[in-house]
C-alpha cells in the first residue's frame, strides 16, 4: 500500500499534456458512471434514467473537445493517466456501488462529481500556459459549474412533476421493503419472542446475573438467526425487496436490539428494580412497534396497538407464569 502511495504523482508536477490526458480519462469515467446510474434506474425510474443519459452525453462532448485539443497540440497518442495515479486527486465511487445506492444517493453523488470536476478544471486552467488550452479548461470549469442548471433543464424535460412523484413513491416503497419491513419484523421478533425466556428466567431465579446472561444469549442468538434467515430466503430478484445483505442486516440488528432492550436492565443488581425497568422498556418497545406499523406500513394505529400489545402481553404472561410456577 505504501509503495503504491509513493508512486503517485503530484498534480503540480503534471505538464499540460498530462493534465489534458487526465481530464480525458476523467470525463470518460464520469460518463460511464452516469450511464451505469441510468442503466440501474431504467426499469423503475425511467425519467431519472433519461436525466443521467443526458449528463453522460454532456461528458462525452467534453471528452471530444479535450481530445481535439490534445491532437492539435501533442498528436494522437494520449498518455494513460487516471485519477488514482495522482496524489490527493478526487476519487469516484466504484460503479458497482450503483447496485446498492438509492435514487437520492445517486443524485447527491452526481452533484458532488460536478463540484469536484469544476475545482479540477479551475486548477488545471490556472496551470495552463497555452491560450487555447487555458480557454478550453476554463470553459469546461464554467460548464461543470453550470451543470447544475443543465441537470435542472434535463429534469424539467424528462422528470415531470407526475413522473417525479411516481419515482419518489417507488423509492419510498423500496426503502420500506428493504429496510423498514425486515427491521420491523426483527424488532417484533426480538421484543416479543424474548419476553418469555427472559421473564421466565427472572421470576424462576430472581437472579439478575442469570437473567442477563439468558437475555443476552436469547437476543444475540435471535438476531443472528433472523439476519441469516432474511438474507438467505429471498435474493430480492423476483420479489423486488432489494439487497439481501441490507435486509439481513436490518432484521438481525433490530432483532438483537429488541431483545437487549429488556435484558440490559438486569445489569442492575437489585432484582425488582431491574424487573420494573425492564417492564417499562417492554412498554416503550411495543408502542414503538405500533408507531412504525402505523407510520410506514399504514396499519391503523389502534389496530396496530391492539395486535402488538395483546401479543406482547400474552407472551409476557406466559413467561411470568412459567417462571413463577
């Protein structure tokens, strides 16, 4: 790694031919990234895909102008210089990250790309001594600065209010399917299913340490099980529920948190103090589940409360009765 860093050039050491070569490769990379975004979005967000297609065409035009200038000044052979060869140069995220990025994340990444490109061309123009090259680089800096307006024009052209609203609804639906639904299932499983073993142990032993160990084991074990189950049972290709890794992470973490919420109070040495606090935590957990169901799953609030509180009360009562008996 250190050898690689030592072999990188400083931007201030580049000559004008190398600056042009770097600009050409950068424009090629940016066009590829925009096309990758467009391809990833085309099925679900066709209007936004057209916006990124238009931005890719803009980068192609910049590349063409840069190549013409290089040919006129330095000939046909363009040195192979890329961003990763220059110390401190701005980098791009790998194109395969488009598979995991949301629509808003892609829009934010595109805006950051244009700002970074503007800074590069401004610095490059300041280093150029040839009038034609300096003018081109200055024009491209202005063009990158104006890409926000270009993007807005493309948005107005392709992304009508109805299309934007439809895409926003689709993005929200994808967020719910990928993160909220698995996380909610995990929180419900962790909060409710661990009630019986934790409170059964608590009332059977009246020992906070033992109850804590059982709670930790039940919570972590349930989290690992739910995470692997969610990730393995559906790859998201047919169901459209998104990345199995994201869903498994959401489900596993929320399952573990749901159980740990009423297990950790047993860090308190006094049994009844710990138990009362654990009961209060359970109450908060159940209301949080009902709120999430109402907020994201559009379940009527009273029905959500009834379902969650009734289920939790039954499991809690089972644990108390078994432990107390």
